[in-house]
């Protein structure tokens, strides 16, 4: 449920599902400790007494401390993330420009197409790049600016037409 709803509602870019796995999974681990931990598993204090057990064992205040811990962790992580990502956004390093995103997408699609053409079931060629010609990547067909030619053989000779 969180995989589909949270990223869409909050406009989060979470392609690897880090939010459901790490954020909610981590919160569940902290809450589960406050609910289910037995006093025998808890560490011993310096005076010899044990920490409180979970809510299902003795009804202690451990769950409350665990919830305070979640709030502290979220506040710390959000503030540090805001500082780091805010700085990256301010200097322009957080995201690629729209043109760079389009170019990367075009190169990816062309490489997929070329990989399909040279797959083992296709007898057209045995090498992944049969010809020595570079891939021509048009960003916008109505654009009159020069077109970038990308050399996938990495000879360092990318050119502009």
C-alpha cells in the first residue's frame, strides 16, 4: 500500500522502494521491540536491574520510549536530508537538466534496441556493435540546434553536427 500511495501523494521519486523497506520497515522494528521484547532479552543496567520488557509482557513504558525514538530519528534524518539536498539543489547538482534527461533516455532506448538486434537468437551479427558507426541521438526533431553524436566505442570523439 505504501509503495503506491505515499510516493504519488507526496511526489517522491522512489524507484528502488527505499521508503517502504527502510522507513516503514525500520519503524516497525522499533515498535515491535516496544511490544514484543521479553525482559530476559533486555540489557542489564549498571545497578543490576533490567530494562523494561515490551507492552505484551508487562505493560511497561518501553513502547512510549520507542515511539519517542522514532520521532527523534525522523526529525534528525529530515533535518540532515534537508540541509544536504537543499544545498545540492541550490548549487544545481540535485537533478539533471530536462535536455540531459531526454538525451539519457534516448541513449538508453537506442542501446536496448541495439541489444535486441544482436541477441543470441538474432543471426544478423555476432558482435554487440557490428558497425563502427556511432549512434545518432536526436533530442528533438523540430530543434534546429546541432545534434550530438555519441561514440559508444569510447574513442573520445563525440561530435556535434
